[in-house]
C-alpha cells in the first residue's frame, strides 16, 4: 500500500460511511518540509485499512510527521 495525500484519503472516507480515521503508528517521524515527501512511499498492508496519509504535527520539540489511516475496523 502506498501513502496518498490527505485530500484523496478524505474522499475515500466519504465513500465508506462506516470508516474512521485512526493513528497508523504511535511513532513520530522526522518532518521533511512537505507531505509530498511521504506521498507514494510504501507501507505495510494491514487488513481493514483503506488509505494511509501523512499529517504534519508539532510539539515542544518541533514539527514531526504522523501517519494516519482510514480504516473500516
């Protein structure tokens, strides 16, 4: 499965009314300037996951990336 952009992920969520947004990983990943750096990268296949997208977050240590997923579970 590949990481897609957030707009495409939200379109998938609207198509599946029983889906929800879920944190894919609990880890934080270094921020590389834009979400396009992450788009297209491969992630592991997980049953029930429809889409994965990268989201920029910020805490006291600075910006980081969190992978989010649209899931049917």
